[in-house]
C-alpha cells in the first residue's frame, strides 16, 4: 500500500526528515518542507538564522552552509547552489529582498 499511496511527513529526534511519494523523489525534497517553516520564522517571527544548517552541511552533493546561515539566510540566494531556504525564498519572489526585522 505504501508503494502506491506514499507516506506522510516523517521526522525523528535526530532532525532527519523523510516522506515517500511513488511518483517523485520525495527524499530529495524533504528539506523544502522544513525550509518553508524557516522562511515563515524569518518573515513572521523576525528570526535571523536558519536551523537547517546541520541538514545543509550533510547534503550528498556537498556542504551548502556559510555565514549567511547564522545571520542572514536570505543572502543564500546569491550562491550558485541554492539551499532549501534559498529555493523557497526565490520561489516566493523574495530574491534580492531583505526582511525588515522587528520584534
């Protein structure tokens, strides 16, 4: 049944996330769900870092982290290889924009 329908979003205490959909490579896109939450935290809660740094440091194609992860994750959109946060930021038309952070 799982091979036909897929699974819901699954995560564990080690910050590993997984989902399965029979027609897509869901594992590759799993970080995007968490990235949506991180973008929300920046835009709504004035967060200035991205908690996906550990996830992005273990990407099979190479470490995507840099100083922007700690103080301005929206700056990641300038990099050649986009992390999940930068992909969502661009997807939502926010490339080149800096949030006004007020608490």
